[in-house]
C-alpha cells in the first residue's frame, strides 16, 4: 500500500487522494525537497490553466440520468443525477437512523451538513467525488470535500464522522488535526471537490446533453456486439418479442444471435449455393435484403432479396417468400421458397437490395437503376421510365394473389394504376441505387414522424443524398444528382416535378452513402429523433436533426468520444472504415455494421452499438421481458475482439453503504451488561452495581395489551404489576430458600448470580434486603424444590391453566427481588 500510494499509476493526481486516506500512517514523514516543491507548484498552476474535463459518472460506473419520479430527500438532483427514487429512499433511511442515534446520545444533530454530505452519492459527478472512476485506488466512504467546507464540518459536526466512515485512520486524524484530516478528504482537482463541483462552469454547462468537441461534433461511444462476419449486409429483428437478431452475410448465410450475445451453431438460412457473388472488392451482388412479415409470430413468413445467375449468362435479382421450420424456430424451411418477383439486371452493379414492410402492411422493394454509369438505358434511363421496374420503389400486397397466377396483388392506392404506360407496382421513381432504407417508429410519446420511410441514395460523381419516400414521388435521377443537374436537358424539363432530398453532401466528404435510422430507443434519450447514417467509402458517421416548424433538416457531425468521454466499462471509441449497413433492434436501439476489408469472403465484419456517454435512461425503465427461445443445437458465446477504452478488469466495486439500526433501548454501560439466565436457575450478583431488571416495563405491557380481539373470545385477564409482592409468592420463595440443604438464608435475602465478564469466573453472593448479617450460601436451591413448595403453599395452581402460568410467576419472583 505504501509503495502504491507513493507512485500513483494513473494520469490524474486526484486518484491518489483516497489511497492516502486508506493507507496506514507513516512512522516517519519525509520532508519535500526544493525541486519537489517547485514541481508541486507547477502542477497546481497547470491545474488552474487547463479547464476541467467534464465526465459525469455515477458510483455504478455508468452515466447519470434524469429520475423518472420526484426525489423526496436529495431533491436537488431530481433533474439530473445518479439516484432514482429507491436509492433516494435508502439514503434517507440511513440519514434518519443517524439522526436518531445523535438524538439518543444528546449530541448536535447537524442535519443540513450531514444531508449535504450523504446526498453526494446522487451527484452527477459521484464517481469523481468518491474516487470511483479510478480502478487503481479504493473507493472513498466520504466524498471529496473542499478545505473550507471540510473545516466547517470538522468544527461543528466532527462527532457524526463515525457514522459515515469506518476508516480508523480518518477518524483518528479527525480527533488530532483538522488540517491533516481535510487534506486527506480533499481532492487535488478543486473543480471536483464539494461544493466547488456545483459552481464550476466547465462541469455544469450543458450538463446532461450530448457532449460536443470544440468543433461542435457530437461525441458518442460504441460497444461491440458481434464479429467474425463475412461482409454483414443487414441485421434485423423478427418482431416476435424474442429479441433475437438475424445477421445476413453477403455470401448467403443468415445467423441467429440471442439476447445474451451468443450465436447459434446452425444458420437460420443457407443460400450460399444459390446466391451470386464473388470475392472481388466492392462486388455489389449477393444476398442483399430480408424482411419479416408483420405477423411473423403467427405465420412464420419472411421475404428475401438476392442475386442469381441463370444458365451462367443472365443475371437477375430475385424476391422470394419463405417460412420458418415447423420443428425449429431458429431455422428456416429450405423447401418453402416461393418466388415473388424476378427482374433482369443488365449490369453487375446498382442492384438495390432493400426490403421492408410499411405501417400499411405492404412490402416495399427498392431496386437499382441497372448499373453502369449515368443510367444509359433508353431515352430517359430506367429511373425515369415508369414502365421499367429498375430504379424504383415498388409496393405490393404479398398477402393476396391474383387469379392469373401472380404471387401478389397491387395495393389500391398505388399512384400509377390509371397510367397505361406505368407498371402498377411502382410507388416512387427517379432513384439511382438506394442502399438501406428504414421506417421511422415515431416519437415514443407524441408519435410524431411515425411511418416515414428514409433512404440513402448513392450518387454518381458529385453528391450523395438522403430522401424521404412519399407516394408517387419523383426523386430526380438521372435529371438531377443531389440538388444539382446531372442531365441538363432532363433537368430543365418543366414536367420533371422532382422532390429534392432532405440532405445531400459532396464527394469530398464521402462517395457512397449508407442509409440509417431515426433513433427511437430508450437507453440513450439524448439521441432521440436524430437520423443516423454513414458513408461506405469514407467511413464517416453523420446525423440529421429536424427543425419541426420549418421541416428543414440540419446536419449534426458525429465523432467518436475521446478517451475520457468513453471511460466506461465495455465502451470503445473506434470502428472499421467500411460502413455497410445500419440496424435497429426490437427495443429501438441503434447499430451499424462495418468491415475492415470489403470482400464477401473476408471475416472481418463487426457489429457496433451506439451509446451516449453523457446520459442514460433511469434504471429499470428500459427493462425488457423477451419470450423464451428454444435452442436445439449448440451456442457460441460472444467473444469481443475490439480493444475497449478501459480494460475489462477496471470496473471498481463500491462497498455497500453502512446501515445503522437503532435498538429499542439506549445502549447500556459496560457495568450494566448482564448475561441472560433461565428463570428456573438462581443467580448471584457481583459488585455494588445495581441489578438491572430484564422484565418488560409497565409501558411495554400497556402497549402489548392494546391488541385487537374478537367478540367471540373474551380477552384474557392480565395480572397487574401491583401484584408482584403477593403473600403466596413471598412464602414460596422463603420456604424454598430455607429448605436449601447447604445452609440457611435470612428471610429477606435473595440469591443472584452475575459476572462482569461473559468469559470470567462466576461468584455467588447474598444481598440482604434487611438488617440481617450476610451469610454465604453453600448450595443453590434447586428448581424442583421451588416447584414443590409452590404446590404446597398455592394449591390453586394445580389446575391446568395455572401450571401454564408457573414460568411467568418465577420471572415475577426474580423481578421482585431485583435480580436477572
């Protein structure tokens, strides 16, 4: 401990403070040399120059939160802090226990200062106040107190310290020297000690909001969810309350991941023998899309989108329906495939690949424009040609079939049913190659935005764009790219009537957009309503925030948090460059899939989850109750590969707070502590101390007498306390003492036994209640003789009821004589 204390291993000097408090006192204190004094002065100056790095953190090593309910005790932290209602009640219970102990001892209660100190467990900087953020130092029992507050606490309320800490070094020092004591509980970083932590502008500005760096970039952190995947193109849930995640690889495998992070040994689906793909870098063909039916829990239907090659010549995209196995909920039925639609692909690129169900229950299919460059097919290209299925958003009803044999029907509100030159499946057109679309769940409270479909449309040479898909919308390609013209002749056509994107960025930022999701989860409330997306080529993550009155979307730059910001267990602040897809789990939490080598055969794909390090949800609010999953085969537990900001063993363990229980009586002095004896044995007392009665008091008996009783059974009659000195009882005791075979005692004497020490030898003495001389008893009367004399002198106790009362009668005999 001494060596560890002298060589603080962490980057911040504040971490060593609690080591000084917990280490044993030194026998010889070394005097600082002049260079050390200069170095200490330099450190103090540096601490004053550099602003404190705000890092809110609770004692459970997690970000603070806004409590769901009002806090009755530590009310100053009910807007943002580290206590929910349960923790607040626990602190209040400990506080009132200490107050009662102080009242019983007749000491100053110090209510205000005691409450201030105890409520620091609820501070958003509780981990810093208690030095819990550093795993190399023990956690304090007292928060870090500034010198001024500590001196006032020591001067007025030093007697309460024994109820707040069991550290003997601190307690002994508090009795000897106030300056040394306050230096031990102080923090070198004066911005974090109490009460300075409340007034520091660096620590309290924008507290509880998403952290931003000096450039205005939102700082988020990540956790690793899955790894070892071969170009993971999508991850989705089945919506059946099992909270399973299905991750598809470009080569045609779909894997099941359970809620605990483990992966099942057997794939949910294996289409590797049918899917067309190659190991080429950036090959856009393969298994590209999947969507579960909204009623999958009941019908087991899901739909897939993948590339095929027919007769080794013609390439197509195929959309099929499949069903889950009847015997295994974690495997698809390989013989259940029913082809819904096939579309010829004139080139190997721009294959689209998104499937999703809207809130209307219809299946949306997003196709590419056919490939090559500039959509060179036909006079206006495939995208502006409504008679072609490429470059479109298609919408079909897969719950019905036409009598002519088509595997779907056309929804009655599709926009081009009355246009003889348009395919009835077309819902929107003018798209180039939409890669990853999503449906907004809507605000959890107001449901604002619910049902909107966001898509990322990959650009040609200059711009990437984000669109919101509407019924009948024309999104401009190939006339426009982003906000600018691409085909000048088509761009100036007055009948174009295109819908501009909500956001577009140039190719100096990124060259291949990957559409994402609007965050509607529970665990990171600060991220609510932000649309997250990324770029495949540059690896940049971006976000959009809507200005509701104007409907304008503004960019919010997203960066990985620095080392201090992401200093929480399990968090990382880096990811692989090539962002393939985004995903959302059943609870609404947000993920993205990336790889370090974009080949369909490279097992470097990893799934990351977004985490806001500045604020979390209140404990228990986001708790889920997933349905059980029947697993037939083996499971592979998740083994993380990414390096976390903190090591896995760096999570400290805070000792439980001390609880103080009040006894029913004030604490007895050392001379009054007597061992309990059975009422049937005689006892003697040692010394001149007055014997303490163990019988219940009169007030206690009155309280016990106030019990409810039924009218059918009358209450039992109770003996009054005034009947303690009845004649039959006196005679019984006197005769029992006289008949003792070892000697004779005076009639007004009582035999008692006591010991000043529970382990010391017991002695027998006789206390006389009259003027008779003291005589030594040679043998104690036996309980059988007492019972015999009682039966002779009180024959009325032979009945059954009085025999039951014989034991309390003996207790009353002893209390009459003042013995135990």
